[in-house]
C-alpha cells in the first residue's frame, strides 16, 4: 500500500510509478486530493491496471488490479 | 546551477488561484467606475482600457508567476511574453513596462540578472521599454511585469463582443502546462521540453500584427484558466455558445501522451471543477484531449473571434499552427459544446 497524502502533483504519480516497478497483481494507493486521484488513475490505467475508487472522508482509496 | 522549477511548488500560470475562489472574493468588493474606464473588471477581460479622450486608448495589465522553466534567462523571456500578451489580446501595441520581482535573499544575484536580461530582450523585441520596477525579498522567486500599451477606440479588442456565427481562431499549440508538469517529474522528452519552451517564449506580436487590419470581433489570450476557461468567459459575456471541433485544436502530441500518464497540473482540475455544468462533451472524445483543453497555459495563444473570411485571411498570413477551432452559435444550455 502507498499513502500519498500530503503530496501534490506530480509527486503521487512518481511514487506510484516507483511502487509499481515490479508490476504487482494488486496494489492500493491512498490519495487526498482530486488532482492526485485523477492523475494516479490515469497513470495506472495507461500501464494496464484497472482502477476502482472508494471515497473515505477527505481521502480516496484506489485499488489497482491487472 | 539552480534548477528554478525545483525551488517552487507550482509553476507559471498553473500557480494562479482557483478562479472560483478569486471570483467569490472579487464579487464581494464594490466595482470602481469611471466614465473613461471603458474596459474594467466586469467582463474578466485581459487588461483595463482607459479612454485618453483623443481617440487613443491606454491599455494596462500586470502578470507575474513562479518559474516555469529552469534557466533564468528563459524564464525572464517567458514572463515578459506572458505579460505583454495581455496587451496584444486587447489589440494594443506595448509601450512601457515595469518589473515586479520577488527574490530569495539567499539566492545568487546572477539568477536575478539573467531573469531581467531575458525580459528586457523580449520587451525590446515587442518594441517597448522597461523603466524601473519593484523587488521584495521572498522565500521563492516570482517575476513578471506591469505593462502598458496603446490602441485606438475603434481597434480595441474585448473578450465580450463575439457575434453569432463568428469562428474561433487559436494561434499556438496547447499543452505547455502538462509538459511543464512532466519536466518537474523528469518524465518529459527533451524534444517536448524544447517545443514547450519555444512556444512560451514566442510573443503574440505576430498574431496581433496579422490581425491588425481585420475585423476582430472579440479576443483574449489563453493562460491559466485554460482554453475552455477563457472561452467560457468569451461565450458567457457575449451570451453565446461556443462549439469546439476538438480535432482541429492545435495541441502538442507529447502533451496528449503525458496527459494519458497522469502528468496533469492541479490547475487543470481546478479549471475543470469551476466549469462543471457549463461544458457538454460529446461521447467518445479521448480523455487526454479533453484534459489538454483544461490545461493552464503560460504565455499561451491568442483566441480570436471573427467572420470566416477574415479567419482564412488571418490563417494564410500567420501560417501554422493557427487554426479555426470552432464557432459561436446562439446561447444554449451549456456555454461550450465539445465534439
């Protein structure tokens, strides 16, 4: 799991990129703003993951699967 | 060597306050009026216009932002091109400018010198002069200019006077905000970085000159609020609906690819949230293309409204990448329709 709370773009995408280096089957990323939610989703989808998003208070949990 | 963009959180026009926040404050402050102020606050135009009483109009604006590129000299050029663009967008010839600088007291002074030299060269290219300015110590660099130019009453271009049936002409490619975000992430190609830099350094002077003797019905420049944000202001203030042919919009191919990988500045999402409910998007448009239309531009293009004949004259003079990207129709439920 990766928590990107407190980071702003493009940092969360870079953190996600690093975390997905070994291409895990499933991975969870927590984001705390819309730009990070959208950008991490775009990145994950661009490299072949399916993303499901769940809102939890002021944060979102993105579940990445491939 | 200091990489200027590494010293700041957001860069260029992406550093603008969200437009909704700004409007909520400005709408609560009484408008100042004067008979000689012929363009003021109310239409969110690019600059103020002051009637000189002898047929001439003085046009004035100020614009400054954090570094949008790593080289100080380039940043100075871009900041100047960006500030001067507000005058060109009003149909005015730049005359005088003043520096506005925030600079860290611990940073090498050679950086400040390079910024000022870059700006000076760009202002000279515009046929104007810099005479003075103001500098304060701050934690991060911000630089720009207050600019003043002149036009005549019958040649003043407003953003609010487009007519039904006008076509829309855009004069530079879009996507520099996305490419700048990718540069910060070290994910942009050198080629993309060079293209974005060249575009941002380019004055809107030639676009202004090519349009001088044409009947321009309305004009603005595309900066922090993105193509769709500035187009919304044009459509809303004229009581029209803008139909955009997205396939015709000149964009950097690299920006589309980088947007697909999520290298989009936060400002683009602020722009999108602000426009919620006012833009209709045709089904099946690529997401990354729509993303680029919300991308904040630093030193972006002019967006001109005119009749079709004037547009074809303009494009034959100006050349690529100028293109007709859409057309104004009667007001509809949304201000902008993307197809």
